[in-house]
């Protein structure tokens, strides 16, 4: 084997080792922890539509979200506050304004953030999980398990005073 062939083989081997190191390092990264994602997030789009956007629509109901805030605390708790309008799709009634707030629990499961809304006493609620979030360079992207349109795109943001005050009403 000539010296040029030996150098070519050595270069290929070096490149293969470098690729292997990158793959192994990426696979061995520490999993995310609640403290890594704790913070305030605001909903910016639903199924690619910027807010205000239709969140839920079927043959009976249509709900449009105007603003939504997601707060995740380092202890695996948080809240979701929403302001919007909606109602029956029968055409007989105009949409009504609404605001609501829900406490939530979350856990990190294999790089996914699994969210469960806390069911109020004496209420009938869907079984969890209710929302699956993934980290993105821009914030979080969610897949709703409650018949909402998705993906739900959240960006880091400040507490929105109108969401906070309206949801407290």
C-alpha cells in the first residue's frame, strides 16, 4: 500500500471516529430536568396559525384562543391560563368571551414533558396525560390529547397581565 493510500485510510478512520464520538456524546447527554424547562411561556400559534387562532372546532363547538400562558415551576407543578371566545356552531348564538385557569403537574419522560391538568373536586375529567411537550430551540411545542388543534407552539415570555387577571376572575 502506497503512502497516499495509507493517508487516505487514516483520514477516513479519523472521520469515522469523530462521527462516532459525536453520536455517542449526543446519545449520552443528561436527560432534561424540570429545572431546565421551568419558566413562563406564551402560546404563539395553534396548528401553524398565529393567535388569535381556533383551538377547538367540531360540529358542535368552536373556541378561539386570544392568549394563553403556560407556567412551569421547578417542582413539577404549574398552571395554564387562557383567554378566548367560543360557543356552539349552530349560528344561533354569538361567541362568548371566556377565561380559565388550570393547575397542572408535569414530569419529564424520555425528553418529553408529560402534562396532567389537575381535576377540580366533584368534576368529571379526562384521564391524563393531557398535553405532551417537547423542547425546541424557540421554546416548547405541544401535542394536545384533548381534541385541540396542534401543534401548540409556546415561546418563553413574560407573565401576561391580561391572562393572569382574567383567569383569576
